[in-house]
C-alpha cells in the first residue's frame, strides 16, 4: 500500500469516528417529548403523505349512491365499475383504498412511465382489503367489483 493510500484510509477512518461522535452526542438522552414534533428529519419526509379524499371525484356504473364522508375518509358503494379522478396532489402522494370485499384497481404508474398497473385486492388475515395507489399528478383510478355484485370502498385518510 502506498503512502497516499495509507493517508486516505486513515482520513476515512477519522471521518467515520467524527461522524459517529457527532451522531451519538446529538441524540437526546431521555425518552423524548412527544409534543416536540419530529425534529429536523421531518424535512426529509416533506411531500409524503396520503391523498385528501375530498379531492377525488367519483363516477360509478351503474350509478352508486352518493359518496359518504366519514371520520376515516369517503365511503363509495358501487356495482360493477367506478372511476375515481384524483386531482393533482402537487407531489407524490398515496391514495389508500380500504374495503371488506375483494376488488380490482387499475391506475397509471407515477412519473413519466407509460404503464398501467392492475391489482386484484383480496382480504388479508384480518379480513380487510387494502390497496395503495401512488399518485403524482391528476390521475384516473378504475375500480372493478368482481362479479358485479357490488362493492364498498373507503377512500381512506391514512
């Protein structure tokens, strides 16, 4: 190993020690204050979150009953298909769809990709069906109810 390489390895080791010391010294010793908020790392998650259900337009076939606002979000009951028009969220967001019966979701992938993504959502071990759709611009999401017997889906807040 040349002298220059040894110097580089020593400098890298010293940098790692300094970063470790700064990280350990910068953390609080106690359990923290829940009222203090997430701190400086919150900036990293800015722009993340869920789509506001109030910004989603609903058009179902056959026409469904009017969407109902609840504390958890907006409940949509439909027969065979339902088209959701999500307004531009301004950043990458997640549209959360929850139901009690199986349903199918089709949406365009986020970004510049010209890809349609389809998922058949089935109940998990807890009996609930949950689908998440990434949205970064105005988007149409197609919901289908297998067998056309009717589905109820909640556009959830989280």
